[in-house]
């Protein structure tokens, strides 16, 4: 391949990774907001809803999401 073509491909790949990173960061921010709401409920001794309990149970995939974001960012 020509150097210009390689450079364009590399730049396109970096742009795609950057876009994915921004999408994942937005999702992470939403999840952090939800977790803050749940923490406030716990602090105020409020009863947690079924959705709150499910969210807490699903926190494992939040960890996976964080690792994904970190790996995408590291590859840029």
C-alpha cells in the first residue's frame, strides 16, 4: 500500500476508536449518575426499588465497560 493510503486508514481507525470511546464515556457517565442516585437513597435510608436492585446486580458489566474504555483509550 502507499504511505498516504496507510496514513488515511490509520487516521480513519483512530477516528472510529475515538468515536467509540466517546460513546462509551457517555454511557459510563449515565451509569455513574444512576449509581449516585442509588447511593443517595442508601444514605437517606430510603427503600431501593426493584430497578435499583437490578442495577446494583448488573454492576459487573460496568467493570467490563470501564476496561473496554481504558483499552480503547490506550490504543489511540
